[in-house]
């Protein structure tokens, strides 16, 4: 396989489009996590999504905040109002990000109103995110990939 073939396989992205929700995947590294959060806040401000679901638990003992709490601080500072934010702060893996986020959407009675979800992560993570999400979300939910800028 060529370098371009590997790149095309691993790094996936879709053009921005309106969706019902952006699912933002936390990251233990603050710089990368901040990029994801600011990208998601931009999607909100530009009218692509009315709600953000921030997902990520703690990654180690002694942490002062979860990944989702960090994302929350950044999107709030970027102008996203509290009522537009859902927080899932228990997950420790990409699989748990997806399954716990779906469980939260069920708990909040939001899942039935969702037709399209923008998945927000970085290029090297997006293929895994999209494969897991496609396997776990209800089949009628359309998933789109939105890479941090």
C-alpha cells in the first residue's frame, strides 16, 4: 500500500454540515484537547450544531478534572452557553466515550430527536472514532466526521 493509500484509510473527514449534536472526544493532552474544544465551539457559533456533548473521564490518579470538564471550560470560554452543553465524564477509552455518550443521550431523552451527529476529534483518532460510533449508534443516526482545525 502506498503512503497516500494509508493516509486515505486512516485520516477521514467530511465537509461541515448542519447536525443535531457534536460529540467531542476528550484527550488527556491539554493542547490537543483544547484544539478539539475550540473546533467544536466554532461549529456551535457558526450554526452547524445547537448542542455539544463533551466526553472524557479522568485518565489517571490524582487528576483535578476530567477530560470532559476541561473541554467544558474551553467551550464555555469560547462562548457556548451552558444549556447547549452535555457532559459525559466517566469514560476512559474511545469505546466508552461512545457507549457512555449514547447512554447519557438515552437518559436525557435526547436520542430519539437526533438524526445527525458530528464526531469531533483529531486526524489520527477519527478512523477509530467513526468505526466505533457506527457500530454503537442506532442505525438511523447519520454520523459525520469533523476534524479539529
